[in-house]
C-alpha cells in the first residue's frame, strides 16, 4: 500500500486540489490518501483516513501521520507531501515507485518544480550543512532578533519573496546522498521496516531535511534524487494566509530557524 500523506494547513481548496491531482494519476499500484489535519480549526473532512493533530508543527505532525500510515494502513511506501503540490499524469508513475521500493533506497526526493518560475527546489543541497555554517546562522539570527525593531525594515526587504532554490538538476540525472526538499519526500519499505518516525529530533519548522539526511548518513540509509518522478509546487499556498503581519511573521520565522538550527547542531555534535 502506497500512502500519500498530505499535511493540511490553511486552505481546504489547496488540499482538495492536491487530492484531485493524486486521483488523476491513474496509478497502477494500490494506494490511498491520508490527510494529516494540522490546522487549529475544527476538522470537517469527509474522508476515510484523517488524523487530527492540531497545530503541532511540521515534524511532529508528519511523525504522527507516519505512525498511522504504518500501523493502521499497512503502508509499504509513504509519500510525505505538503498540501500545495500538484501531481500530473505520466510524471509520477506507479512503475517508478515500485522500482524505488526494490532499489535499496530508504528515502527519495522527486523533482519538485515551482509553479510560475520553473525553479527546481529538490534536492536543496548535495551535502549536510557544517557545524560552522550553522553557528554563523544562529549568531546572525540572534543578533538580528535582539535588534529587531531597528533592523526589521532591512530584513523585510531582503527576506520577503525569497524562495527555496535547490540544486541545479537541469541535466536530469539521478543523484545519491543528497538533502531532499521537505515539500515531498518518499519513504520506502526499507525505511518503514526500521523506523517509526521520519523527522527526529523534532523541530517545529526548518532544518527537518538536514536532520533527516544526517540521521540517514549515520544509519547507512541511502537517499536518492529520482528525476523520473516530477511534481509541481504552488509554493506558499499553504501558509500565505496564516499571517498578514510581516513584522510578526519574519520574527517568528527567524526564531524558528534559530531553534531548529540549534537542534541540528546538537544532533551533529
């Protein structure tokens, strides 16, 4: 059983678009959709598989859903998805998914293309961030937060509209031991057989992919980038309406990045 695990937050229409796109694939393999309702509002889904988590953060919500997919649905593959993805027939096939499950890979990232720009967002890196790089990020954010009322205008100008841009994958070649983008990550039967969670140590937001890649490296789990699987990303559709106040939004983002970076730094030692 292949389980598409959708993390819902915000617009129901966005999630419904994602669900419709999955159903349009016409997959030749047994599959089901699991909705992780991470929205603080009461759930109103009429769907056979819904897990209500409340607003617990990206890592914890996905871990709760993964456990449900494994124990309650008998998943042999879990595709952890943001709800602002669009799958297209012929570009995300059961044949490639089946091949992945017998390839020895534990984790895979598809080609994720941002709608409107054509930017490729996965993988986000070919190697882990070093401890020194992370310390610089933490130091910068802490200084910026301490001086936030003074530097807000500068931060808004430099950060607003900035997007996640991944590695250049224009050559279309598969790669191994990369850092996949968290908008869509595939966990194979090899991973499911050995693990009960996907993102741990848990962070609220950010650095989940780097922690996952570091943990896989420690455990000898192979991560691959699979360009034969392609998905479109309506980047930001899930969160654009969650905060209209740029002042609070940017400050909260920097706090979350700092907290997550410290978790990652502690994990890599």
